[in-house]
């Protein structure tokens, strides 16, 4: 990868697409010069493309249109809760939203979503949470435990509820155990088959009708994991036999996207064909709640280079933002691909890109081949539109950043 020309990047960057590429050596995103946008800000900057989110949603809905059942998309708001983006999505009117806290319910309502378009799926839900949630009769609440069913029944007998089940099968990006929510080992998520009779009895005892079934089995799965996901869907649907009032089955989110060179986009045709086969003859609406798939590749995090210095046999490129701004690479090994915002002539060399948090794990990339970089340059971290700003912390009191929605 040495000796790339600065005038225009040669074809072949694995992440290049129409709205993300170099033009005359400058990284362009959503029709904007990334470095120029960052120069107008102070410190780390997230840029989001509304047009890319809309395109991702349209692609997903086109795949769902091949399923011969009614379908519904709920955007998983925990991936990115930036208010202008939520407002744009509410105005489009093409999806609902899935939330996991009362505060997220409030934000979704304020952004323009109606309660009937909101699905709540939470865990360890307290009584004070339930008291707030139950103020919205049209809100779908997916119960995560038998105790939660009881506590809803005590407060709102006769209400319609959803139930989150655990099919004991799951998968995630690269079959990672950290990204799998259901499998051989017990997890905190959902009601297991052994508990299912107790859950049904508890609902009957309080006159609750189970109108929605939900299961979410892992995050970031790609085509290689579809066989495992297929098996999980089949195991989840087995719960339907005992729940005749169910009208919607939510198969969760977890649809992944490429993070590394060599990853290939999820085969949506095959994914939809699994839904078509599994739901054949079932009189239910098929719901899905993507987060990453809609927003992750619709965002970049732009950081400034503050130092370039060799230490022993490693050249470190220090940047003004750390892993606290986008924890997934450190927590789940879901990397944000670094891209120089401006290309210079000269050989590409391996560098380690390090952040400004006093923790050993605060490196964005190790041994990454990059063009010549200098103090004052900008680096864009790709795939930062989902589970980055929404998971960020103020560790070392370095949690400040800016956010901008482009083409909104």
C-alpha cells in the first residue's frame, strides 16, 4: 500500500462508496469535505448522513417486501439518539422506534413518534420504570421476566403485553460470545422455555393478553452467521404454539455490516428468504428492530492529530479523542476503520493510532497502514454512527464532542 498518489485515491478501498470516498485527495462524506467540517468545530466531531440512513432503511424494507407477511421496522434508538436524526426519521414516517428506558420513550415522543409506534424492550425494569411506561396505553412493552409480567398485571390488569423469550440459540459478528445474547450459557435476556408455562399462567392470572412475541439473539451478524440465526428464529417461533393471541413477532435486530477488509455485506436476500420460510402460514406481522444496520455506516467520528512520534519500533499517531467516545471497538472488537482526511504523497507506513485516555486499551488501530500524517491533520473513524456517541462516557473528563446531521 505504499506510494498512493495524493491527487485521487485509487479504486479499491474496501469501504469506498458513492457518498464516502476521496476526491482530489480529500475525504468526502455525504457530499461534504470532512476535514473542512471538522475545522469549523472545536474538538472531536461526529458527522451523520441522513441520506445514508434513509438509503439503508429503504434497502431493508425492499428486502422485507419479499416476505409474504405484513412487516414492520422499529429503529433501535439505543444505537444513536441524536435528536435531529430522530426527528428526521419520525418525519419520514417509515418506521417505528424501539427503546429500552423511560427516558428513551420520552425522547422518542418528543421527536415526533406516537406511542403506538414505540416498542419498549428493557431488562431489569424497575417499578418506577413501569409506572412511567404504563402511562402510555398504546406503548408495546416486551416483558423480560415472569416477575415483570406480574408487576404489570398488578398495576394494569387486562392490558396487552409483549413477551421477550430466549430461544437458547444465537449468533453475532464473527460468532463472538460477547455479541451473542442467547446460547449455551444462560443470559439475563428473556424468558426461557422452562419458564414459559409460568409466564403464560401469570399473564392469565391478571387477564393480560400476550399480543407480541420478541426475541433478539445477537449483534452484528453477517452472511456467515445466517445459518445460526435461522436456527434461532426457528427456536423462537416454537413459543408461538402456546400464544394464540400473538399478532406481531419481533425477530430483534443485530443485522451487521462490514467492519474489516474482507467482511462482506449481509446478504439481505438470503436473510429475507429465511423469514419467508419460517413465517409461511403464520398469521402474524413480522417486525425487526435494526440499529447498527441503519445508522452505523451513516456516521464518522473526526479526530485531530496532536502528535506523530516513534517509540521504539512503533510509530504512534496521537489523536484528541479516546475510546470513551466510541467504546465498541474496545469492548466488542468492532473496529472503526481509520481514514486520513487528506492524502499526502509518500509511502504508507504502519502506525498505531492512540487516543487521549490514560488506559492501555485506548488505541483505535494497531499496525495500520496509513499515509504520511502530521500534527494538525484529521483522521476520520468510519462506522461511528451507531453505538458510539450513545455509549460514550466522560472518562478522564474527556467526554465532550460535537454532532452534526448532514443533508437532513
